């Protein structure tokens, strides 16, 4: 199949990067370094909780792979699963963007766990549908799925270890 014109590809790459950057910026506004830092530091966390310095580099890489994956699905040869895959890509990113404001901003670890379950399910669905369109796009989501599962374990441990923390 012929490649899309270069200008369209560059605009599309920017179009996939922009919402990912927006999700990252939103997350940084509600993260543990902001006004919720003291609250978060006081929570009883899992013994396997990584040090805070791990999260920014990991998420930088993961956000890059999320954008790249969506772009690859868009750029792949025509396929009947392209539009459903791209809709799921958007849905998983919305769920991703909702987690940090829910967990840190609202200080609601239980609700954040539900948001994370939605994010994991939409990411898994996106990955499955994307695999029919572009195998590389699907494969690039594997680290994100793994990290999200790990984040779920961390979130669940906070819920379990801090029963008096609201919702």
C-alpha cells in the first residue's frame, strides 16, 4: 500500500503525541510532588513499591510507546479494524489520564483502582484489536500493559494497607 503523504504523517504523529503529552501534563499536576505529597508519603505502601525517582523515566518511555503505537495503527495499510483500534486507543488514554487526578487529586485510592481496571481492560482490548492491524503497534503496548498491571498491584496494596483512607 502506498504511504500517506509526508505532511499527513507528520501531522498525525503530532496528533498522537499531543493527547499523550496532555495526559502526562495532567498527571504531573496531580502527582505526589504537588500538594498531595504529604498525604501520599504517609500512606502504608507495599514493600515492592519502587522509589519515587523510578516513575518519571518509566512513564516517559511508556507515553512514547503509547503515542507510537497509535500512530502505527493510523499509518498501517487500510484495515477494517483500524477505526475500532483507534477508538480503543483513545479510550485507554482517557482512563490513563483519569487515574492520577482520582488517586492523588481526589485522594481516592479505591476509586482509582476502578479507573485502573478500566484502563487495563481498554488497553488490553486496544492491543488485541491493534494486533490485527499492525503487530508492532500491539507489541509496543506490552510494557505499558505490564507496568499498568504492576501499578494495579501497588494501588491495591495501598487500598488494603490503608483501610481508613476514603474511597
